């Protein structure tokens, strides 16, 4: 009986090229302390670069969501005006007429989350006298002026009377407000320029009567107000369109 001759060659594995790569007996090699420290340093450097970028991306996403809310709220007010002879909803409860958010919710906007700025950290607000359960928070305000009844604000005005629709601020951020959709509100807010809150990287999101949305710092707003390129109130002009009440 012929005994097969055992090969003394080291075993190997086949490769795509047909060659054999020797693996048997190959000693394993662990990371040295220096190599490990280098890897940790590289990971730390990447994290230091990526983290601020992620924060910026998140802030921009929240700003975009807030601006989207403002566009939808503007659309709700425009639909209200289309069904009321061009008149925008009142900025506040006046003579039993609900404020602007009561006029468009839920008839024109039935999603309460649209009324909430994503940076609103005041939490849920409960009201034992709420007319609507689970109605949600209100984070936006109709800009007023020095009149307690906010008659200088852009709300409760006829669209046909606006000469500066592209300059007149309709709604803006007011995320620290204590209002909710079903709660009565007898004062417009923010009432004065100094009441405006800048929560989006020190900027304020706002929507104008013509529907465009902008974001500015308080300094930019003040400068543009002095230039006359932004109007936070309707002005001293009396509405030319007589309002018909039911």
C-alpha cells in the first residue's frame, strides 16, 4: 500500500487571481498604545467638526418649520378674508368676536400643531374653562401698536386698503406667550416692538400681509422700521372699506 506523501508546504487560500495567499502560522498584531491614541484623536477631531454642523442644520430645520407654520397661518387668514369681504380676522377678542386664531381654527386650519413654534418650550397649557379640549398652544402673535385695543395692528383690516402689503407684518414669533387656541385674549401681543422675542438664533420669523416670510434680528427690524421698509402696524390711515357686521 502506498502511503501518500504529506506536503510540507504551508496551507493557503485561493484568491481571485488563482494565487495562494499564505495564512497559516501568520502572527496576529494588536494595536499599539500610540496607534490607539491616534484613532481616538481622529475621532475626537471629527466629532468636534461634525457637532457644530449638526447644531446648525437642526436650527435651520426648526426655523424652516416655524416659517412653514407662518405661511399656513397666513393662508388661513387669507381664506377667512376671502369669505368675509376681504376683511382679515380680528387680532383679539372684541365685542364677543373671537381673536384671529379662533376665527381660523378649526374652520380653516384644523391642525393645532401649526399654531406652535418648534422652539416653544413653555409646554402644554391646560385651561379648565377651555372651549375646545386638546386645542394646543398658540406661539404666534399679531403685531400691534400703542393702542390697547390694537386697532393699529394689521388684523381686522380690509385687504383692499393696504398700500404697503409687502411691508406690513401680519404675524410673528411669540413662543413664550401664555395663550392657547381656546383661551380668550383681550390684548394684542406682542403689543410693542420691545415685546418681540428673537428665539431663532437671535432672529424673529415673521409673515407679511402679501404672504412672504422673513427672518431678522431685532436690530435689523428696528433699522428697517426707521427706514420705512417694515411696518409693524397698519398706520394712522382709517380703513376706506366700511365693515359690514352680521
